[in-house]
C-alpha cells in the first residue's frame, strides 16, 4: 500500500475524487485536501498540513488539466 498525494485544481475536484476512489479500491491511501475522512479540517493550518502530507507521501499524482496548469 502506498500513500499518494493527489494534487488538483479546485474545478477538477470531481476527477480528483474519482482518482482517489480508484486508488483506495486498489489498496492505496490517497490524500485529498478536502476529503471528509482525513483531509484538512476547518481552522487547521492548511499550508503546514499540505507540506506534511507531501513529506509522508510515497508518490504524487497530478490531475493535469488546463485548470491545473493555470492555477498557482
């Protein structure tokens, strides 16, 4: 099982959720920032959490679309 950070632009959230579901079904542990189970909580230091999750990740998957390319 791998810990996988899923990076995406907000408009692509439905696609990121689908990718996350595929990964979870394959036995992996995906991280999505807005996941209700283990995403970033309201009031949490989001930047610190993102960097923490990136350090823990075995892999990063980018949902690369025109929205992703245009985002910061």
